DNA sequence: CAGCCTCTGTACGATACCGCACACAATCCA
DNA sequence: TGGATTGTGTGCGGTATCGTACAGAGGCTG
């Protein structure tokens, strides 16, 4: 019975030299990530890191009053749980599955051991963390200066980049939680973008119709982040 | 002629075991950081990292249309130029001196060499980078959800924490650039906070009068960041 | 097929911030 | 001392988003 997925569908794992990959291979555990599942909670020590394959995970901060905002998004280009190897073991944010799928997970101590070999894995993880820094920084700037329409397009593009599909399953309510705005605001933005013929939206199913058009409608933030990921990460 | 400052006024350098500190001591170069000086530019390879002593450096992103926003702020608790050891060698942001003073700088290759010893320096720098991640994440959230009044208080507190003084030299124009808002908006926020008796503002000189009051008026973001810095970093 | 629940669309006043214009006040300097 | 420069305060219409309320539409289930 062949696996439906291979760990090397995650770009970080794929970039490891086979010697390093084989050392951890046996400890990679394939698990499903159902929509809405939380991979870690604010301030709680993490036990695993996750390498998404065909799923998307949102890092988001939930405020005292319940409102929330996405800080960054992780797909098969990255890893969830950087604070394990960065040394803090926890962060003040949550990691929530935004698009269901699968991931490979690895026990924290094993990853740290691998990290402290100071080999290719360490270099990869650090470069990825820098890309994550850029994404967070750009999120901050975008939240400050750009319209909801632009941010919606940026968000769509970031999500579709991390999926191998042209359809995304996601209600406007959930998107609103990610963007930190009202659900009605998303209705309006989505309506605008749909009228422009760039996407098709239907009860939680978003299909991308015109990628170039979306990129044009999004703010510069998307391009900046994408360029930086391409520069810093293999492939 | 004694030095006016000691490198160990920077908390990261102070936290190094003397064996490690002495290895780099001779290569630390004390330099003045005049107001407005840029320590690195977007996309340009960095040659140095900087350990501020009594100065404050803002990491900020400048957009295509010229508007800007602060991403994070670095004082004597940290280091400017994390992308040097993270592997990217550059970032899409700028580092600008927000409050004049001094710093010690170290050539990039020397820092990287030290980093790859995988000793205390590496651990410190990684933990600091995680703290920086938290600050950026919180900036993003804050930009999304909080009022200018709250953000202004948060910003003041972050700045005063990085100074050993109760007076900050900074025009409303400059603050507006950091917060990514209009100068008039800062006038109003500053006026409100001054009316409340928390600060005294006079032509570019801000004096803090009631720190507890400021903390109360600021959003939760300040406390979250401060707590995380205290948790992750020595002292 | 009827009924229910989820998801989406629309409307409307409130509000925070913007962009612009301009007056005034403090400081510097010829 | 008088004029220029820099920094601050204020007013006003415009706009994006909010909070709330509610109506319709698609899809599931009994």
C-alpha cells in the first residue's frame, strides 16, 4: 500500500541532502490536519513541529476581547513551530489549520537535536525563519496602509500559492477572522473581486479565474513576500 | 582616557560568558549613531551588525508611494542585522536611527563565524530573534485593531524602555512616519495623552510623567511584547 | 418535500482616520 | 531685533471600515 503523500512534498524536507533526510525519515509521522484544528496555543510549550504537505496553517493572534488577526501563513514551503529551535519553546500566538490536509510531524527534541548538528537542516530552518520574519513585517505594513480589497487579494494569492489546486474551501466568516475584519467587509471585497471576474465565490468555495488580475489588484506586499521567499528558499 | 561607554551596556554582549566576549572584544568598534542615519537599506547586503548602547534604531518599511511603517524597534537589549546570521544577508526593510547615541558594530563575517561556533552567542542571538518575531507579530495585530491613541502609548513605552532617560527627543512628524499615520493624527494623540497628564510634550521633547498611566492607556500589545522579551532574554 | 441551518448580500448611521489648508508659536540666525 | 524656519494646533469635508440588523439563498436532513 503506497503512501498517498511523500514527506518530500514539503519543500524544506525535499531540500535536505539524502544523508540528513534519512536520519530523520523514520521519525516523521504522517498525520491529518482537519480544518480548524489548533497545532499550538499561545504560551503553551510545543511538543512537535509540523511540515505541511497539502494543508495550510495560519499563525494568528487572538486578543483579550476575542478579535483576531493572522500574522503569517505556512504551507508546504515551511514548518510550523519555529520557536522550538529558536529557543523559546512557545509563542504568544496560535497555529490553526486554515485548509485541511496532511502534514508530517517530528518530536521537538528530535528536531532540536538535528538543528544543533549545525548542518543543512539548520541553514534551511534559519533561512525559512527569515522568510517568515519578512512575511510578518509585510503583514504589519499591509494592515496599516492597504485597503481591504487589496489585502483580500494578497491573502488569496498567499493561500493559493500554498495549495496545489485552483479551489480553496473557506467561508467568508473564516477569512474575516484571518484578516481581522468584519464578515460583511469580506462579503464586499469578495463581491468586488468577483465582479471584476478574478474569482468565483460560492458558499465557501473560492475558485481562482485570473491570477494575473489578482496580482495586479493586490498591493505590493504580496510581491515583496513572494520574492523574498523565492530568494531565501530552495526551488 | 576612559571610554564613555562599555560594550557590555548592550544586554546581549553583557550576557556572553567572558571567554566568548573576549574573543570578539577587540573587533567591536564603537561608533556614533546620529539621528536619521540609515544602518542598512532594503535589499542591500549588510556588512555589519550593530549592538546599540544608548541609541534606538527603528526597523521600518518604506512603500513604493513613499509612505512608511515601523516594523520593530531595537535598543540596547538587541542587535540590528539579524538577517546576517539568519542567512539572507539582506531584508526588504530599512534600519534608521530614531534616537541618537552610540553602538558597537562588528563585521558580518566575524559575527557569522562566532554564530557558527554554536555556542552561547548563537543561543542568545536566536532567542533575541524570536523576541523580534513577537514584536513584529504584535505590531501587525496592533496596526489592525487598536486606536492611534493606544498605539502612540505603546510606541512611547517601547521607546522609553530602550532609553535610560525620561526624556525622548522626537518630533511628531517623525513619530507619524514610524506609526505610519498623519502628523496631525499624532498631534491629536499626543494632545490627548498630555491632557491626561501622562506626558509633557514640547517641540520635539517628550517627557514621561506617569508611566503606569501610559501602560494603562496602551493596548495589551505592549505588555505582551515586554513579557516575551523578559521571558526570552537574560536580565 | 418541508424545514432548518449555514452562508452570503444589503442597508444605515457611527466613527476613526485621511488629505488639505492654514494659523500660530517657538527657536534660530542674520 | 526682525525675519525665516521649524514644529504644533485646529478645522472641515471625504472615505473606509465598523456595529448592527435583517433578508434571501443554497444545501442538508428528516
